[in-house]
C-alpha cells in the first residue's frame, strides 16, 4: 500500500469538525457541547434565575430583617445545591439537608440545656449587676448589654466545657455519617455547620437562647420554596424523563461503537496502533460508553420513588437497563478487537519499507519485554513465515471478515437506531393520547429485528464456514501429511471477532425483545405513583460513589482490600477460632473495636473531632468549617485539592470585590446596582457550577461560596438594623475570609498528614483487590466450562449444577455460550486452555501478582514470565503484561545465570 493511498484513506476518515473548526470547536468539549445544547440552556436558565432571586430577597429591609444574620444562606445553597434535578429527587436531597440541620440543632439545644445547669449562677448575677451599673444613665442600655455578651463577659468555664463535649460528640456522629454513607454528605456537612455555629456563640449567653439558629433554617426554607416553584413550572422534568433521555444517549453510543467496527475492519492494522486517529476514536468511544452506563446505573435507584406521567413506569424503565448492561459489556469486548489487531507481537510486517528496521526493533523489544523464551520465539517466527507464505495473515483475512459480517453489523446498527427512535418517542410524546407514532416505531423496530435474526441465522449456517476458505488448501496438505503445523493464529483472531459479534447480536435481540414487550404492554399514558419508600434508606446509605459526591474530595473506595465473597467464605482466622462463651465474646468485641480504631474511617473520624476542638477554642468559625469540609477519608491528590480550594477562594474574593465596587462603589450598597451586576456574574458562575468537570468542581464551589460571603456579609453589615457583631464589608471581609480559609486548610492538612496517606498506595491496594477478584472469576468460568460438559440432575450437589441456564449464560464468556455441551466435552482433551497444569499456573500467577501489589514485595526472576511457554497460545498475553508492570513497580529479585541457563536448556531440548 503506497503512502499516498494511506494518507488519502486516513484523511477521508477525519471527523467533519476537523475540516472547518469554529470558535466553539476550539473550546473544551464540556463547554462547547453545553453551549450548543438547548437542554443545557434550559437547566442553566432555571438555576440562574433561582440563584438571582435568592440574592434579591435579601436586599429589601423587611426580608433582610426576617432572614437575619445568615440571610446569604439562600444564595449559598443555590450555588452549592442548584435546582438542576427532578422535583422528587430535589425534595429527597433537601430533606436530608434539613434533617442534618435539625439534628445539629437538637444536639446543640441539648448542649445548652446541660450547660445552663452547670453554669455558676453566682458569677452570672455578679456579672449582670456590673452590666446594670455600667448602663445606668445611658440612652440605649440594651446595646451595652449585647456588647458585653459578645465581648465574653458572661463566659463560664464549666458550661464552655459542656459545649465542647457536645460539639465533639455531634461532630463524631456526623463524621461517621460522612464516612459510612457518602450519599448523606450534605446532611453531615450542614448538620456540622449548624452545631458549629450554635456551640461557638452559645457559651457567650448566660441564659437560654434555643432559637439562636432561627436565621439558618429560615434561609434554607426560602431557598427550598423558590427552587420548588421553578423546578415545577420552569422546564419541569421527572426522573423517568431524565432516565429515558440518558438511555437514548446510551443507545446512540452503542450504535456508534458497532458502526465503528466497519472502519476497524477496513483499516490497516498499523493504523490502529496507540496514538493513531482511529485508535483514539475507538478508545474515546469506550470511555463515553462507560461514562453513560455509570450515569444510568446511578440514576435508576430512585425511579420508583416519584410521581410521573407517561406510558412507562419506573419499573419498566429500570427493566431496560438489565439487558442493556450485558450489551454494553459485550460490545466493549468486541471493541477490543482493534487493540488486539494492533498488538506489537501480532504485526507481522511493517507498514512501509523505510520502517523495516524500526518495526523490527520494536517487535524484538516487545517480544523480549514479556520474557519470551527461545522456544517461543522460534514458534512465533515460523508462524509468521507460514502465514506470509500461504497468504493467511490477518491483513489478508480482514476484508473477508468485513464482507462476511457486513449484514450482521448493519442489521445490528439498524435495530439500535430503531430502539433509540422508539425510546425518544415514548419519552417525548407523554401527553399524546394516540399511539400512531409509537405503533409506527414498533413496526420499524420489528422489521429491523427480523432482519437481524435472519442475518444471525445466515451467519450461523453458512457464512461462518466461509472463514475457512483461505485455509482449505492447508487442511488438504495436513490430511495428506505434507504439513504438520498449521498457522491458525489469524483464523483464531477472526473467530474471536465473529464470536464476540454473535454475542453482541444476541444481546441486541434480547434488548429489542424487552423494549418491544414493554411498548406493546404500555400503550396508554397514565399517572404513576411511587411504589414504596422502603428502598430509600438503602439508596442513601450505600457506600458506592455517584456523580457529585466527590465535591469535597471524597474517595468512596476503601484503601483496604475488598475481599471477594469466595475469599470470605473460605478464609479462616489463623490466630483464633469463633468465641464460645461470654468472656470470649466480650474479648472478641473489644478486639473488633480495637481493629476498627485502625480503619481509615475511624482515623478520619478522630481527626475530624480533633480539628474541630482545636479551631473551636479560638472561635474562628469560618476556619473551623473550612477545616471540616477539607477533611477527607481519602484524597487521590491532597495537594491538588488544596490548590484548587485556595485558588477558588482567591478568585471568588477578587470577583466578589469587583462585583461590590461596580454595584455599590464605596458605600453600604445600592440594591438596584448590585442586583443588576450580580445577575451577570451569577450567569457565568452557574454555567461552571453545572457543567464543570468533577476535578474542577471543588474550585468552582469555593469561588461561588467566597463570592456569596463577600457580597452577603458586606450587605448585612451595612444594612441589617440592630446587628450586634460587625464582620466588615468589601476589603475587610475579603481579607478575613482569605486568612480564615488558609488557617482551616492548613489545620486540616496537618492532621491529614499525621500519618500521611499515599494515593499511590490506595490505588495499588485497590488493583491488588481487583486482580484477586479476577482470579476467582477465572476459576468460576473454568469450573463452568468443565462442569457443563457433564450435565447433572443433582439438586443438592455442587452449586455449579444448581445455577439456572440464564445465569450460566450471563457468566460464561464469548463463544462458550454457543457451544453445545457435547461439543464442549469433545474439545476438552484438545484445548490447552483446560490443561490442569496451565490452570494451576494461571491461578498462581494471579495470586503472585496480587500478593506483590498487596505487600509491595518484589517478584522473583525465576518465576515464569510468559504463560505462552506452557500454552503455545496467545491467551496469556494479558497476564504476561500485568506481571511485567508489577515487576517494574514493585521490583524483581534477580537469579544470577537463570536467563542464560534457560536459553541453553531450551536450545538443547528444542524439537525440530
């Protein structure tokens, strides 16, 4: 193939946007895509207006007096928790927030009750007498009394200690909630803020002041009311509608990935190497697929908890995800064919003549990188030479594979397109009474499904055998004894692609049948009621992470190894046995508590309480809140986290001052000017708040929070009548905010580094857990393959024989699903994959790699590096590369002379 043809062919595959880039195309995708999306604009306009209204309501004197010292809390909530979600979900989230505030308030009231009982009443009377004498003859004695309270004239050591104890207990409780229920993070954060404020000011009062937090829930209630009005009347959306929209997007992604296989089959294998245009496109398609699938999984949990109008209820919508998940997994496996084709060990010849030496060097390096022995190198070289001689290289088979699977792939794409159109019709035509359009979509889907079924049967009965035509003359030579070893590598890869394509087709058929059944059953739109609220606690208390939960830097994955179910079932405690009497049970309980104190959750909780008490004593509330919100169980990059937070605080402070000086100049504030200029700033803030990538979301939140505090405190300080404690305005509040944020961040950083937590170690241990789990998956798959060869009717025997057929089909991979039990039994003696010694080697290598990652101990050089030595097959490449990566990471203990002896031994025992 000439370079001109290659360049022309490559340029023809460039995406359309590369030929005429506009200004928006040069921006990051998360900006350009949302600017062009009307759906994104609808959400942005709703959230922007709500945020602006929350600012406007604190400008009039009457509303400002009613809201009190924390009038800005409505604006702060609108930035932290914008109304960009369906109404039922918004109500659930806000309910958890209100419960957190109420719980913090309740603990604070209990603290006040206990503190008043231990307060020295004699000292209180003496202090009151002094204040009365000082106020004699003054025009406003109440102001002097208030000033005395906030100057600390009524502080009492005993009552202050009680407040500190209750503050520590409350923060301990909220830290546990945050550690073990990440979905209740908002409840924990705002409950902690409530108890921080109450316990910081209550020691100053010599009498009961249980309504000290009235301003905070009032502001929260105002925001809830404003947000609910706009969520219901401005572009309303249910979770059902949002989920179906996301499902349509996932179907489009699945269709694009299947259609992309045509480009893969039509390309030269060298065009699929890492970094090439097509390889990048394949990789991005897989990333997009996984992202959208995770979004669907996180959304499905609350579908049954809402009122919705339409043809499909929450259960119907959830039912579509069950067949869609295996389709996404199998299509992801099909998509890996591009990576397999471009593997350095499988590129038998360079693309161009001038790159012969470079490609040969790369091939040699790649071969030696996985520890190939002399025997295996000889085997591969002879295979490559035989493939070239008989014209059965992979590049020779790709056009045949493309031609034979064209109907199957195009039929699958047509079914996915019809499914997407039907889902969009059901989702957007909720209020229409007729079913004409839905019936038309169903007919189109049925026609496409019939075509796919015909293509599957045609491939099974005829086309799959045509893959053997290039090998017909080789089979004849083998039958006549002219050829002993056949170069079957490319044929094997061809069947890898076609078997994966067949499983994809089966998954598409299952999904289409599911959707067809639901659409046929649900023909009338109606009002669907929630099915029950029992699952709500299960959803909220789940440990898994979800979108938006990492806004405070949380890493929901534990650092410790997550043991597989099989490991838990068979694992025994080598140091003790289960307790049998009362004393042993008590000792066992103490042992469990001691072990818990060393867990990451316990360490986080203890740090949380320590930093709270340390910053509560000097009374720096903003620094205290900042330290609490920056404390995390885990942080993948703690330094980056602090840089983003401090950077966001700095930007928010600057923008807050700019906005104030533009709208109010140097006075106490002009409500009309501030309302106008703040609207412009808030539009930009809200766009970044809604659509920023997760890694920048913390910085955006800190920018918005600091902007809110600068404007809010400045307006309250200059306009709220009767304020007892001036915090400053404009520059005064700005520099104070910056200093307090720095203090809080420094305090939490010091505690987070005692002892330091390594993000690399957390990732390493998590990978060790994953690899260990893969070993159990491999053993189950092998057991199923072996047991399925001899079906058993034993109801009480091996658990593998008790699994239903559909569960086996979900568990077993690829072509195994299509093999009959009798045929599978016949292949057992002829496949190296089920060689007992090879199975032992694979499981051993899994555990060796996992153990090395778990402990950090180096691997030994004498341990086998390449499973292909035992298999003479290509199944071992993934584990070989994994072993190499772990050896580079954890080290390798050398065995002097081992490589040379192995080379000599192989040469002396090679079979010619």
